[in-house]
C-alpha cells in the first residue's frame, strides 16, 4: 500500500509520486506519515521533507516553511520557499 504525495511551491510542482512513508519537519518536531494515517493538517518549519518510495532512492527536499494535509492516503504539501538545491522537479509516478 502506498501514499500519493504532491509537493507544490509558488514556482510549480516540486515532487509528485507514490511513497511508502514520508517524514516532515513539523512545528513541534519531525513526524512521519504512513498508509492509513488519520487525517491531519499541520504547519511545516525549516527542515527536510524526506520521501521514502517503495522502490528507488530516498528523496530529500529542504523547505523553509509551509503546510501539509493528509487525507485518505493522499498527501498535499504547499511550501513557500525551497532552498536552491531543490529547483528541479522530482516526478516519481
């Protein structure tokens, strides 16, 4: 079972794909989301979003701030600003 995730910034799509789980930099500390996670809406702080696909390489996306919504195994992330290293698209569909 996989989670569908999309990460958006004002510049466009940053990451889109399926992951086994993902870790976020939350206001109260980092937290992970796995399949069948309860619905959640949370703010994000400066740190790394780490996507763990079922197969393939782990992707690390460094963000300044944003928010994440998890609902029915779909994750939508909106970030305000990325670090310079993240100005490439990561599509893993």
